[in-house]
């Protein structure tokens, strides 16, 4: 494990403001998120691996060995604990657990039992995602989410894992970002299955909502102690121009990307909490081939070209709160090589969360994306989202960045100003 320095410095003499009340309560959850395919390595039996290796792929490179977390999870959890996290979000790889239809791997289940036990022993409250973008290759070959038995098949997997591992899953996230699965996979075509079809885009979103409800039923029946929730990505969508056509188009996109999922969480099986994932503001533009205009000149953008706009997080927390569900920020982060920019991003977005809380929004945790630099889907290993660097050329060595220590300080005290203080806690 990497040496932890900078955490236990003696108290400094920096004068503190008179009112030093924490911005967040002591039971607030602090942590980071990852997903199996982005960190484990060697996930060769899923649709993403096939997509990465297709000669006409939109993906830049193979996920390959990931950051080898399949073997290094214990060291990673110990590092996160030392960095004062009290929660961690990760995902299970369905293709390992069910390598062929109806054939469940006892070895994979035992592996994840060891992983989740280690997580609990490290004192990290587990947010366990059942489906984070990757599907078993056999499920994809049968038509992915559009196959007639897709929901039943997903529900069977959910029942199996929650029966086997539910005692180790305080929080179950059923599906990660159904909107992005639909948008990237079926309209924009740069995630599997690489389709660009507006009819299928709309259909898949609705199937995924039903799949979420089936998964919630499975969690409640098979793991009664677990709380189930959906993680939705909620970009702040605004019209690129103020003419009626652009505004109407923006409203239609918002209906499909935001409203469908939030207003759709209304039935008995909607779940117990909602995960809000927020990265950016986007300008919807019917005249653009990608449906989104590039951010206006002068806008701060990340390595992904995404516009930084912290106020959007506060606004989308308000929108998500209309569901009446308790909220957790389950992803928020920036791809940048400039770690000082990451600290600024964390700071401005935490102020947005704190303000939403003061305005009465029930936000119970902040889970940053991501713990480690990792495989950023079609963009490969270029974008750096992590608070911990990983040297993939040299034994996968982990090195916390200054942002990891800054985050540790605020996680320990609940005070945003401690991001920039170096006193002990
Ligand atoms: C996904 C992550 C991804 C991140 C940054 C989210 O859409 O859940 O898997 O790496 O955003 O793109």
C-alpha cells in the first residue's frame, strides 16, 4: 500500500473562523465510486470487451488489465479507509457471475464475497451496483435490453446475487445511468451496441426503468436488509439558442433524459433512495449533428470537453428531490491532469451540495468519481478522473494526489474549508 503522508500533521496555528460549524453532519457518507470494467481488468466475456476489440470500434483502446483491482481490492480499500472515506461504491461484473445463460460461477460469487467482506471490514459502507454499463456477451448477442426475455434474465441475476451476497450490501444500486446506456448505446452509438436509432433509444430507456423495478423487487425479497436505488445522471440541459424550435427541442431532450426517469420513479417498486450523478451543463442544439452544441467560447471545460458548472448540481438536486426519495450524490467529478483544478471542482460542487442541504434537500452522502484513474470507456485511459494515480506501466502502483488528501480532510471534519487547510483532524 502507498505510504500515507500529509494526513497526520501536527495541528497548525492557522487562525480559524469564529463560526466553525461543519457544513455536513457527522453521519454524512464520504467516498468514491468505481465500476468493475473500469478497474478490475481481464473482463473478457462482456459486450464492452467485444466492442473494444471490434475492428470498427469507437473505443480508443482495450480495457486490458484495468488497474488490476481484481487482485488489489484489499490494498485499495485499506488506502481509501486511510484517506478517511466511510463509504465506497463499486460494481459487480455480471459476466463473471453468470458466464453463460443460467450458469452461475461459484468461484466468482466467492470472489465477490471476499471483496465485500474486505470492504465491510475496512469500515466502508458498500454501495454495490448490479449493472454498470457492461452486459455478459451472451446477453448482448441475444439482443441486449431489446430481447424479449431481457428483464426476466436480469431479474434472475439480481435474485441470485442478492440472495448470495445481500447480507454484505447495505445499499444496492440496481442500474447505473439508464439514460446514458440508452443515449450513448442507442442514439449516439459510441457505447455498445453502437446503434443510432431514435426509436430504439426511447424504447431502451423504458425497458431499463422496468428492469430497475424488477431489480428492486429482487432486492427487497432476497436481501431484506438492503436498500435499493437507481443512479441517474442528471446533466443541466439548456437550449443553445432562445428561439422556439431550440427551446422545444431542449424540452423534448430533457423529457427523455431527465423527466422520464425521475417522474417514472412513482410505483411501489421505485426503490428506497436515489443516486444523483452530475458532471456538467450541456447546450441542446437541434442544428448540431451530435444534438449538443459545444460549450460557448471561454467556458471552463475538462479533458472530456465537458463544461464545469457547479450551480447545476444544486439545481439538479432540487429536481431530483421532487421524487421525495432520500438522495446521495453517487458520482461527480472532473477529468483533468491538473489536480489543483480537481480540488477547485470538488470545492465548488461541495458548496453546491451544502447549499442544497441548507435549502432543505435531503442529501445524505457525496461519492466522488473516481477513486482511481481508470478506463474511461470509449476514451480509454487518457482522461484522468481519479484522486489516486495508477502507474499502469510499473506494477500498477497507486499514488494519492493532493486532491486525495484534501478530500480526506473534508471527509474527516465535514468542513469544506478544510479542503485547503493542512491541520490534523
Ligand atoms: C459513468 C462512469 C464514467 C463517468 C465519467 C458516468 O457516466 O457512470 O462509468 O466513467 O461517468 O464519464
